[in-house]
C-alpha cells in the first residue's frame, strides 16, 4: 500500500498539499490526519465527501510500501511500516 501523509494539527496548507499530492499520485491513498486545525475540521465536516481523503481506520490492514510526506518531515504512525518502506518528502517551503 502507498500512502500520502501530512502533519498533525493540519491547517489548510497541509490539506491542500495532501490533495495536490493525491492528484499527482493517484495510486497512493491520501490519509487525513487524526488531528486537524479547528477551521479545517469545520470545513471537512461540511465538505468531506468532496475530497478523496481516507482516515487511518479506513485503510486496509496491510504493510505500507511507501509514504509520501507533504508539508512535514515527521511520520506519525509507524506501526504498519517495514524496514523496506520507502519514505519520500515534499516540502513546498
């Protein structure tokens, strides 16, 4: 499984990065962070069905082959990673 992840307490910048990376990498799953900025949470509560984001609970129970990190350099959930998991970082700053 290939996933795209951003930072916790995600703001709109992180959400936009997640959406863009998911659009450019359709074979990967854009994973919504567990914790988001209050404004982002309110926005997604109204428009969640308009976006292709998955929650960690929605992911299949399989090892992660690759992670693309956007707007962060920190991996938050490593339980499904293996030694051979490929990690890539795209930081637009």
